[in-house]
C-alpha cells in the first residue's frame, strides 16, 4: 500500500521533536521532510517534490525550521502533532 492510496488529501504535518518528524517522514511522507540541519538545497528539493509531485501527499516539517518562509500551497490540510 502506498502513501498516495492512504491519503486523499495533501497534508503538511508539523512536529516539534526530531524523532516525530523523522517517524512521519519515514512512514508516511516517503522520507520528505524539512527540519534543522538540512542544507538549503535539500530543503528546496523537499519543497519542490511536495509542491509538484502528484504522488507526494505528505511532508513532515519541524515547526521551527519550516514555520516561516516556505511555500507549501499544495496542501489542503495541516496536521500539528
């Protein structure tokens, strides 16, 4: 079963702790995440994949690293955890 088949909506998941962001990214977001320690290139790659891929339904984000200055308008819902 793929993530695209589980989620009918496109979701940004915000978490505070690195372990939670990693878990969501690994299990639901095909590894796509934004958190502290990513290079600007990796961060932009994650945004581009989320914004432009029909298959990418979830992105996992640290609230501090991704809370300001990103365009994630592909999302229909936001889930803070």
